[in-house]
């Protein structure tokens, strides 16, 4: 028999009906059948798939209705939740425990009392006050109406131009329309892909020196090259200064460097900022990173007010630092936890490790845990990094593509700190393995022994995850002293690739002895200098390093070989 | 500086040059540059991709040379290993530490002394002494020559028949050729797929009541239905009694039940048996399961003889039982460990958890850890099981397919014991997450909190792995008392699906109250009986169970709903 809830007539108001808010409402109902639950949402829809918006713009998700995961009706009928959409919170009194509501359609206003309040307001797209920011044709991508507006803007254009040409009787080729996407994070990249997919010519402008902030710059470089190969115009290290409208109605995007990029549509994807207006009304604490401060139980500084989702700061599970992670997975888990705690349970949020994945054309970009960049910012120098380029599955089975992996681990104990994985095949299965490993505080020694799914279409007998563990363990065991490309200057460079490979690309000044000849040509190498060994990816260099060390030479393998050099050394 | 090896002139003989043996040889060379390493292999090739053989037969892997991962030359040149192929071990003296070799091509015989001996003889396809077993057209699939023989047999047939018809001047449709595959394990299923792919009509005969032994029978049933849907003739519960040759040269397979299956080719994939002839020569211990007994360091009962790969018994990491796991991943890791130990390092094999994956047409079958069947055999009753049918990725993004998952966990502490995952999309990323979880002894509570890769093309904000954790936790928290289909007889069955769904399929005797009406129709339900709630997959039944329990009813959710019923209840 179920114990009856003590909070029989608990009244809970949830502000925000997407992701965290919706999860919280549904979970709370399952735990407390008698609670009075009111969920208010400023927009027209609850529980919609905001992660799907770029794909709806691109046409991959055809119907807008597909984005509506659960309707108001579902919440009312299945969960007996009082849902009010187009309803804005205009005041909160933490002292009186009341919320002032304003109904956007009717203009009506009411005040509701709560026992517990859950804030799930999300994060708003950053919209800097630049000249021309409000010109028609400049869009953010946050809500279903945003996506609808973008589609209408693009379709309207199509209709106009089709009309112009239809009298000729010929099938007309549409002139390439020009889009400018501002910001190279997840949404920016997804919009680049989807606008390209719709046939637009896309320029991506990014203020930083790289796209995809969770990646380190050298890994992001692979993404950047890949995008350029797919026809994207990329402008890094350049901020947007303003927008102007041309005589023909099209836009121009002006940048800090003085460039002008013509555009028929502009997408702002600069990032998001936690919505903290409600928190400020309620007088609850805001953290250093600008998000609502909560404890492990999603409780704010007011014990009767909880906050979840993109608006809150969370602890980075790997670094222990406060951070903002506007992702759907953590938001949903936080919603559940807030519901649990309100229902009297001892659930806790363990923090986030920032696992993320993004599709760009046929490529997939994924990361979990800390980047080198982040660790360096925190003053952490106790880590080592490796680069690997294994096949996504057995090389002899068709369709294998190489993965580019960067793995970061602690030198002292081998603990896995972060993984970045890029490729066109097999990325999700590896990033999930690394994500589980980081969750459990695994070491790279344990990755050596992981027993992952292997059959020729899916992996290799030594999976890339095992391989990462083995290489890292070789370093920590002292079997493979490592060097990096930024530290090779002045060293004695030994290239153990074969001559055909050198003909394609070689390193100035490197001595070439192909690996099969190394044992018989040791006399050509210096005994008084450290020998830095290079090959294509690092594997043969490791074999050579072993031979050299055991023959009394000083030697290091250059991490990632020529494949990493192309990312790290400007030519 | 590297410490010089103490075993400067160590002589190591490795018997068997594939997977475990080849890994051992290469690793040992990296650890000990001075050791004398002799690798002998009975067949013509070392380090070939035996996992790729079925795909070479099917034509997916076109060239035989693709299967040769590393050649004799590679081993000689890169690793300075003395490789001898077509060389058989005909005697071992553990007392004298010698091995007698017979060179199959020249007929020459030599005796070699060893300091350490590594046995990696693999496992041989079982070839029962049935009448007609040696008739032409009956093949096993273990070696490159096996695959070549099968291809030649199939191609020869094609040429004959093409020749017959070529004079007509019409393009001829080949009559479907008939293959019988005996045995429904990995190799059997891969051969079924590949022969079907080549255009043959395939019958699969399996003695047991299910295909794919690592799965439980109800999960295997989904695979069986899938194969039948793809045109495979399936004969379960029937053994092979013998083979006969017809007048036209084709074969007939006779079964225990008296059936006769005509066949132009027969593939034996009954299973494999550890090759222990060498171990017997050496007088070392054989375990209860018929494999060579080794310790955690891959050392046999003779401290100077090691054994690795399919020929050894290993500890099941989950159950603690000795088992035979003839898979490439563990074989490769064992080879490395033997090399480490021989080189004086303290590496240990942690056992195996039997992670496996198999492609069958567009479907993927994967499992890791213990099955219900295995736990039951061991007398373990302290586990619970759940069935889930989540989307492989966000339902609103095109291409989502449902996954069928069975998750087994310990009732007392929530420890994850096993996972079986089937589907056409997203299987590897989930089985790898479960495999990592089992490696680390994770509980289902920790699966709730896993932070896996989510973007609409790859997953959901609540990943199927999280979802499994949440459902299991609901059970262990007592929020969702569970029932199974084999225990519903005599219970009060409440179906909370909507009437349209019932029109397609319903359970005799079940009362229907659609979930949205449940709160208002509680009066129709008995308070003195346990109510067993069903829906399509179990999710709405869970919601209904929560409503019922909190309103003072006794209620249980029937695990997996109608989707599981179709697997568990014969209709």
C-alpha cells in the first residue's frame, strides 16, 4: 500500500512549460496525486521540442505539429495539471508566497498563492543592441513562432521569385539566397547545416577564434575545414558591428573588421543568457555566472522556491566549478529532481559534465567532460592529452571512416577528464562510453579493459575507446614519453613513415628512417639528443619509440603525428 | 631512461598467429626488444580478420586481401618476429620446455626450446560425426580458405548455370539457390544475412528453441520474427540428423523430426569447441567447461605456459562463473596481458561480461552482462527485469525506430546485471553505455543520472539508458509495483489504452478505461483485488498505477505492455 502524501493540498506553481518545467509537472503529479499543480507558460505551447527547431527550418522535420511533444490537453487529461499558456508572471512575492499573472490574450490579471514555486524560465537568445538589430529578416531561433517566422520569410521569398519567372514557361533555377548566421555554437552550426540544406549560401560569422566552444581550438579546426569543404563561408575572429538594409530590401551585416556581408536572412545564434527577471522579482540569489543559484536539490536561496533548466547555474562535475549548461538533458533531470524534493524525497543533482553532440552535414561533433582550454583557464596543469585517429569500425568492412579523438586525463592517477570525438560514423557509441566513464570517475586504465560492442560493422576488436585507454596507459607507465607539436622546435625529428607518404607531406628538417629499417639503422641517430618520433597518426612512432628507448636512446613520440600537425602547426 | 629488460635473451614461442597470439607477439616486442619471439601458425595466414569472413562470403567485403590485417612481412619487419605459417605443433614437452614443429609444406620437422610458451590455438567449429557430413557442399566458416571455398562453390554454380542459358541471348534470372545454415548463433546469423544478400534462399535450422543464445527467448523471438519477415525459413527445435546427396548433386539436410531440406550449400555454424589438443600434449589443466584453465594473468597450470583467446575458460565478470567466450575483443586483451606478464608486469584480466553485437539485415542485436536465463540456471532469483520500447532518437526527427530493451538488475541494491537491446537504429550507443555501466558495477539509480549524447538525430533529452534507470528506480522505490505477463492469470486486468488501439489488439477479459478518464471512473474498479494495468509499452500503465495506488487501490504495472505480451504470450 502506498503511503498517502503528507502534502495533501500542496499548491505548486511551475513557471515555464518546456523541458525542465514540463518534466517537473509530470513527475510531481505521479508522486502526488492530490497536489494542486499550476503550470504557466508565456508562449503559446508547452513541452515543445526546441531542439528540433533548426531541423524544422531546414525542412527535415516537415510539420510544425511534430514539434509539439505533449499538448496542453495531455497535461490536463493525463496529469490533471492546470496549464495556462500565453500567461506571463509579472510579479512574485516570496514573503506572501504569491505570483501575479497576466494573461496575454485577454489582458486579465490574477494573483495565485503557492506553497512551492518552481522557476523554469529558460535562457533567452542574446540580442545585442547593435545598429539595425531590429530590421526585418533578422531572427533568433528559440520558439516555435521563431521557426515559423523564419520559414515564412524564406518561403515568401521563394514565392516572389517563382512568380517573377513563372511566365517564361521554363523551370527556373532559383538564385542562391544568402544567409548569414552569427555565432558558431550548437544552434549556429545546426542553422548553418539546415539553411545549406534548404539551398541557401551560408556565411558563418564568429567573434572567437573557433566554432563549437566545448571543443579545443585544434579540434574545432577540423570542424571548420569540414564546413568550408561543404561550401560554408567562415569568418572567424570577427564580431558583428551592425546591420543595414539595402535599396532592394536585402540586408548587409557589418563586422568589426569593416567587412560587409550581404544577406537575405540573418540568424542570431550568439548564445543565450539565463532568464533571471523572475528570480530578481523574487529576490533570490543569482550566481557569479549570471544564473539562478540553486543547491543540489534545485532549491534557490528561498527554501520554497526551486529553479531548474537553462536559467540555473550548475556545478561542473569534472572541474567542480559553477557553470551554465543550457542543454535539454540536464534540464529534464533537474525538473524531476525538483519534483522529487517537493514530494519529500531526497533526490540530488550530481552536476553536469557537459556531454553534447551536434550534427553538421554528414559529420558529428561530440564532447564530454573538460576541455584542455577550460582546465588551462582554471590553472590546472596536471593533465596529459592524446590525439587518436582510429577507424570507426573494422577497416576491412566497408564504410569505415576515421574518428578524430582528443582524450584528456590526469597525469597523477589516470582519471579521465574529457573526450572530444569527431567523425562521420560511430561517434555516438564512443562519446556515450566516455560519458559513462567520466560519470564514474574512471581511469584510462579501466578504459583499456572496457568490453564494448564489436562486430565488423560497428567497431574493432580493440575499440577506439580501448585504444585511447591503451595509449594513455603507455604514457603513464612511461612506455611512451610524449611530446606535442608546440614543443618540437630544436628537437631531433625522426619521421618513420615510408617514402611514398613523405612525398605527399613532410616536416622540414626531419630525418626519415622507415620503421622496418629502424633496427638496422640505429647508428644514424644521435645518442646525445632527444629524438622526437613522428608518423601519420602516432602508432608507428610509438613502435619506433619503444625500439629507441630499449636501445638506450632518449626518445619521445609526437602525439597524433602528421594528422595532429595539420591541426596544430600553421603552414 | 628505460630500464633494460631482465629477460634479455628470453625465448618465447607463440602458437597461433591470429587475434590473441598476434596481439601477444606485437605487445611483447614493444615491451622487450631483445626477446626472441617465434610465432607459429598452422594456417597460411597470420592476423587475419576471421570476424569478416561471413561478409566476404556475402560480397560486402569484396577482396580476400582486405581480410589480411597484418601480414607475415609486417610481423618480421616492424616487430622482428620470426613468423612461421603452415607450421604445426606436433609435440610439447613441458618438462624439457620444447615444442616439436612440423612444416606442412616441406614436411620438415624441428624442435624449438622456449622459456615461455603462449598457446593461442582458438576454437574449432563443431563438426558432428553425422552421416554425410563430409559430402561436398558442406562448409564451416573459420578460416580464409573456408571463405574462399564457399565463394568458389557458389560462383562455380553461377558460372555453370549462366553458361547453360547464355545462348538464348536473354538476360536470365537465376533460379534462387537454396542454402541451409545450421546453428543460430552469431556466425549462423551473419551467414544467413550474407547468403540472403547474395540472393540465396536460406533456411536456418536450430536445435534450441531460440536463435542467439546470449538473448533470452522472448527477445530472440523478435529476432526470429524479423528474420522470417526478411524471407528466412526458420526451423527451431530441430536438430540435424544427417545429409544426403540427390541425383542432381544437390544436398538434402535430414533433421531429427524427420524433415528433409534441399540445399545447394550447407553452412555448419553449430558452435565452436576450444582447441585443447596442444594443452593436452603439454599436460596442463583443462577446466570444467572444456577450455584451458588459466589464472588472471593468463598463466596455465604450468607457470611457463600461458594461454589466451577462444581456447581458454574465463570468469564471467557478472556471475563469477567459468565460461567460454569465443570473441575477438577478450582474445586481444588476453594476448596483451600474457605479453605484459611475460615481460614482468602485473597485468590482470578482469574477466568478461560477454558484450556482443550482431547485424542481421537492417537490424542490430546486442547484449551485455547476464541474461535472465543464465541467472535462473544459476539459481539466482534476486533480480527484476523490465522491458522498454523507447525511440532510438527524438520521435519528431525523421528515422526514429523503436528499440526493444530488456534490462535486468538486482532487487536488493539496484546493480545492473544485464542488458539486451534490439533495433534498427541507435543500438551501439546504448549497448556501449550499458557495457560501461556493468564494468563499473553501476546501479540503475546511476543510469537515471547518466549524461549521454543528445541532439534530435541521436537521442532524446531522456535517453533510453536514462529511461531504463528511471523505470527500474520507480520499481525499487516502490512507486511502480511490477507484474509480468506470466503472472497475470486470474488478476483484474485494466487496459488504459484508447479504444482505437484496442480495436487492433486487445486482451480477453481486460476492462478498458482510457487513461484520461481514469480519475473520474475509479468507482468502476474493485478495491479488494489487485489491479494489473496494461497499455502499449508500459508507460501509461505506470501513470495509471500511480493514480490507483494514491487512491488506495492495489495495483501493478504489467511490464512492457502489449509489446511484451506479443513476445511472451502465445496466441
